[in-house]
């Protein structure tokens, strides 16, 4: 039998939660943009003219993911985390992200 060692799940939990945070940021930025497409915030999302607002939306989501992952990994490195709780929170954040990118939700909130 191989020598098995239990590794702490903190780094894995950090990556999972960071993915949820990145998804939620993408959904919320998209939702805010679609509610008022003429706002200064919407115009600031155009980082690359040929890509349009998607360049800013996706970049914000990537930045949020990377920052959350780095911070959570540093804080949870070597620790055992309640993985079930983190999983639930991550999937709720994923749902928020998906809803924010779903056009019928924009129409409900834009009124």
C-alpha cells in the first residue's frame, strides 16, 4: 500500500471559490452594463475597440478571479477548509454569474 498523506484542501477551495467570484463579477458587470448601456461605466468597458464592451467585462472577471485566487490561496495555504460550505457558496456565485449574463434577467431589471 502506498504511503498516503492527507493534503490540506485550502488551495483547492481557494481556486473553487475564486472561480465563483470571477463568474459573479462577469454576471454583475454584464447586468450593470445592459441595464444602462449609455452610462460612463458602460463606455469604460471598451478596452479594445474591435472587441467592444466584452473586452472590459471579461477582463474584470479575469482580474477578480486572479486576485481572489491569490489572496485566498495565501490565506488558506496549508489549512483544512469546510469544503462543502465553500462549494455551496461557489455554486451560488456561479448561478449569480449565469443569471447576470442571461438576457431575460436584464429585461426584468431594466423595467
